């Protein structure tokens, strides 16, 4: 998505996975811009604004799935959001939908910033997921999935 509010640019991408991943990612690109732009911290505390917006979009997604009758246990989405506010860029991401900020001109090009994927097989991320009540399972060689515990 690309959304503009005055001088502020809001850009995002969601990549669904699982049997209902297409619905999850589609719903998130609909709800995330609204959750971000209506957050009480919009334009003031970007970190808190983005964190709360991602959580609000998740709650909205769960309510939508319950209302429409589809099971999210094996489906989800990774996503990245970038807010461009004048000379400042603010990035939030979840999963392996990374974001790169680069500069290019005919004499030089370089990556200025890149996110690090949230992969369940990395030790720090696995610890965070398990502390939050999730279960990480290895389903194939170098392939891990996140499940509701139990």
C-alpha cells in the first residue's frame, strides 16, 4: 500500500502464507494504514504508534476471521511498513518481509539501512516467541514454523 497524509508518506507490504495467507495479507493492507493514521501517537512517537498499530491490526484480523469463519491457525503474514516524514524514515516489520532503504544516483549507490528478518530459528527470536506463549517447531531441514502452544 501507499498512503499519504499531508507531507507524510506511508508505505507497506504484506506477504501471506498458509491456506488463508492471501486473505490475511489482503486484510492487513486494508487495516494497517487506518490503524497507523488513527493511532494517538501518530506524528509524535512513531515507535509506539507503529507497535500499537500492528497490535491493533492483529486484533482486527482475528475479529474479521472469526466473523467470516476462517481459521488462522496455519495462516499468517509477514509485513513491513515505512513512514517517510521529511528527512526522517521510520520502519516497522514483522517476520521475513524485510525492508531496505537505499540511495542511488548515477555516481554512487548504497544501502543506508536494512532490517533483520524475524526468523523463528534464530536463538533470540525463538526465545522471544516462546516467552510470549508461542511454540516453535522444526518442520523440515532449515524450516521452522510458529504455532499456538499445545
